[in-house]
């Protein structure tokens, strides 16, 4: 039977380090969660949300998938969104893409990868919608970077038009939706200046 000794060893070290700094951390954490943020990001192993934001366990409610897609037909992401907005009452929903995203690149190159092609269909729609703008970029790298940014915009729009977000705004709940992108080459988050705090602002987002 295969074992994972390195993971258990590192977990033990991590828990001991936290307990040294905050002796009651795990006891308090077990009582419940009240995160201020829902983070919707890519499943890429190089983009760990808690580490890159320097937040602690309990600060971020996280959903990750290939290319940070929020699809109205995906019950997984919609369930996470509903729970975060309607139950946890987060104040911020962050859609975070990243440059060098393999899912976006696969959609751009129109690769045939099997089952994942169904998932990438929504991203291919983003390309078709913005093809002229993307193709104006001076290099393949810049085209892919712009495509990654436009994919974030599309997912912010999808999030804003979720019935759970729309209901929260209609009821006066304080809720903001933001679009960010992470640069693997610098380790920095970049604000794409894509955000909405109301249904009216969401309707005005660049299409």
C-alpha cells in the first residue's frame, strides 16, 4: 500500500508552527467559519490562493477549477457561490485568473483533449466573442495574456448574473465581485479594474 509520509510530516510541522503562534487557533477554527471572501480561481498548482494573499485558514472560502470558469450549468460552482453568498454572507467574490493558464491556451489552440473539451467550450466562446481584439495583440504571448484577462471578465459577468448574486443585491446585501489576474513570473496579483457592487454596475461591465 502506497503511503504519503512526507505529507503527514509536513502537516505535523505546519500544525505545530501555528499552535506556537496561536495556541487556540484550531480550537477556535473548529467552532465555525466566517470568511470575508469567496475566491474562485484556477486549479493550477502554482496559484495557491491562501499563500499568495498571505491569509490564514478560515479567511478564504475557495472554489477552484480549470481556468476559473463559472458556468450557469455547473452545479458545483453554483452551489459554492450560493453557499458563500447566501449562507456565509461573504462581502467579496474574487475571480482570479492567471497568465500562462493551460486551460485558456488549450481553448486558444482548439486542442482535442477528450472530456475536458466540454469544459473548455465556454472559454472557446469567450475567444469567438473577442477574437478581433485578441488577434490585434502583437505576439502569441500577448494574445494569450489578453485572452486570460478576457476570460476573467467573462467569468465576472457570469458571476454577477448568477441568481444568488442578483438576489443578494436586490435584498441590499453588501457584496462586491472583482476580477483579478495573477502573474506567475512576478508572484503579483494585478487588478483588472473589473468589479461590480450592484446589478446596475454589473450591467455596465464592458462586454
